[in-house]
C-alpha cells in the first residue's frame, strides 16, 4: 500500500468519527434552507416511487440498501449514490414521493460510516448538496431521530471531503466535491472548518480547471457545461447565505459561461466533441443565466482548441487541437467538425455514451466527421482509458469580410507509415457555402483513407445528377465532390439513445493522380480569388452520372462499414463566391514534418451549397 493511500485512509478514519461522541454539538436542523436550483423529472420520480430507475436508457430495479453492483456502470453508481434524483421526487410532489425520498436516505444512513462508499469526494459532494437542497421537501417534516441522523451524516461525510481533497479527485468533478463542502459549511456555522477548508481549496481547484479564456482544460463541451453548472450552484449558495462571493469564483463563472455559449449550435444545444451530449437547450440556458448575468458569446476559443466560424445563419465548430492525454473521455476526433444552419444541424459527430460497447467505439475517428485510415489509429487508447501517442496538431484561422478560412493538420498516422492529414475549410461570407480540401500523404506504404461526414438524423438525403441533396425542415443543401461518393448507415447518440442516421463517405479516385505541387496549397500562397477557387473545384470534377434510384436502408448501425460504392456527383460552380481576393493566411505554427519517403498523395475537394431556403 502506498504512503499516500495509507495516509488518506488514516485521515478518512479520523474524519468519520461520530460527532455526537465529543464535545461538539450536532444541530437539530440546518441554520438556513438551501434550495436545489434545477427542475426535476416527475416521470422519473414516479418510477422511483415504484423502485425503478432509468439511467442512460437502461431501466433497473432498486433493491433496499443496494447502492452498487459489479455489473453496474460507474456512471450509474455515481448517479445513484449522488442522490441528485431527489429533485425528481420533489418534482412529483406527492406524499408517496416524500416518503420514498426519506426511505432511501434512511437506507444510506443505516450503512456504517466506514462501510459507505466515500472514496470519491465528488459523489459525496453531490450527495450532501442534494440532501441540503431538497431538505425542506423530504426532511423538514421528518421525526427528530431522522433529522438528527441526517445532520450527523452531513458532518461526517463533509469531513471525508476535507480529508481527501484535493488529491483524490481531478477534473470538473472536483467542483462537485467543493460544492458539498460549501453547502455544509454555510448551513452549520458551528463548524467553521468546513467553510475555511473550502476557501483554502477553491483558488487552486479553479486554476487547475480553466484556461485563461475560460475554457475547461478537458476540451469537452460536456465538461464545460458541468463545470459551469457547479459554479452556478456555488454562487447561489453564497447568495442564499448572504456571504460575499469569492472574486475568483465570480471571475471563473464570468469567463466560463461565454465559452459554453460558444459551444452551442443554433438549436441551443451542445456540439458533440470529447464525450458530450446535446443536452436540453432550455436547461442549458437556465444554467447559463444562473452562472452569468450577461449573454456574451466568447469571441475566441483558442485555448480550448476549438475553432468557431459563423457567417449568416451558418455555424461551424472544428476540433483543431490534440486531445488531453489523461482524459478518459477524450476522442480521437482531431480535425473533425460540426456544421449547422439556423436551428438545423447537418454535419455532426456520432456523440458519446456510457453504455457498454459504445464508450470506446465512439472515441475512434470512424465516429467523427473526419478522415479515417482503416487499420491505423492516430493515437492509442490505453487499458485505463487514457491516451498515448498524442499527435501534433496545427491550425491557422483567417477571416476577411465575413468569410472564414481554416487550415488544420495532424501527424497521427505518420508513425504507422501513413501520411500527414491536412484539412482546409472555407465558409462563405453569407453562410451559404462550405468548401473543403482533404489531403493525406505522402505515405510510406499504400494506405486507404475515407472521409466521413455523419449527418444528423433529421437530415434526409436525395440523390440527383448534380450531387446529394441534404433536405431539412427549412433548407436544402447540395453536397458535391470530385471523389467517389457513397452513402452508408451511421448512428447518432447525441440525445442519449442510439438513433439510426446516414453518412456520406468520400474516397479518392485512383485514376487521377495529381502531382504534389497540385495537391498542396502552401498556407502563405493564398492570394487566389474566390472565383478562381470555385473554378478550380469545378474543373477537377469528373461529371460522371452513376446515381442509384434509391439509397441503402437504415437497418444497420455500423459506423465502420467497409463497403464503398461508386456514386460520383456532378460538380457545379460555386454560386456565391465573392470577387475579392482571398487574404494571405498566417503560417501554420509547429507544422508536423512529413515523412521522408513518398508514395501516393491524395487530395479530395468537396462543397456544400445552400440551394433552397
């Protein structure tokens, strides 16, 4: 046993001594009533009354006194032991819900303190905040013995957080631990050590959580959301207690909330990168309003590693940095992007899930709108879920008169004999045009490559001689490319369940092999006009018409389909390219070096154009 683990165990044993056995007085009730800020789900509360739970789409039967099981996912155990579901019972509001809440809390308190699952201070912090936030609902009318046991449990478990922090937890969940410590500290003024410990830990935890621009160090929109929610709850606790809000806490919220706003599409929901879900737009707005009074959207996401481009109704968010190595949820989605117009998402990533079998599958390139090199991986997922062999990623973003250019590249495949992957994106000034150039090479050995564009389930496809029509409720977009095009089945998990969707897959034409000079555009050679760019894309296109009458069905949800059909579209000239010259783009910083050996280089061009609005 390591010294750190032994000392933590010793501190935890000392923390869990019964406070009623000493000279300290255990209060009969909290000195003030905290209020849980977030709405619950009455239907979920009704299921809990019947001893049933539904988490991440999986229904389970509750057993009295059972709080974990070997076959339960870790996420479900954290949710169950965190007692955040008390707000669902409160939302139901019936007497049966109140009795059920009291019964379940009693079952937890009957566990001897040393046998409770307290090694994760984040879960403990969520539990303490939930107990106090819903105290008036389930505990205020309880008998004296129940309330005395509850207050005793609050003290002991708050001590466990103080004993284990900050070494025991990292990431946004450290804020959950601090929140529980703060909640107990303000409702028990006779125990000032809890509030003092919180204030000593706060600055260090916040400094570890956020970049200077307010983005979370994990590079995950989901973690950004969770951390902003924790900050909002802590600010509300200070406000309820009428304590001065720490300057560092206010500053963190004022920086983090605009970044979260920038990570949303026009539908108000989150973009899907590095383990995030869409989340409910109304709830996101509620969290943002609680965390920050202003409705500012971050102008830059440079520290976050994302690039946000907006023109007209269109918004594109690209993953333009390397993933965080120590994150267990980071995805191999370097250079992937999501694209939406108004409230409609068109090109997306597949999302994330904690369900067995999906967690790891969704971390790989095939689940993202990006290049996939079958048989190669741009990084390595270790047994503990962390990442190694992190690639070097470069990016350069330029704007001119409302138009955007983004150049990105990474060398993740080079160490396995593949090439450097580079992606150039152009978003027109009116938001009616999105064009891309994909380049992979030079490769030391023949390496196949697929460019995947996953579509939102609400997008329908129609094959025409001009290309693929992407139909939404409000608009129609035309997708064209000089590559071989096939439509395959895909999946979408952005809304918490597995939904069938479609994906467009591009493969390079083998009969046309451009020279390296034709394939590669230097980042500094950008004085071509947009009209010339449109003409170049058109002249590269082989106007071959092999369209099928129908598209494949949606029975399969395999995101790694290897069957490649041949459905080349006919390229049309860019309709809205402005006539002004493209400004010179900045040089790429720290561009990865290409391997010395050279074989086949591949460049693919594609375009997405609004044709009906």
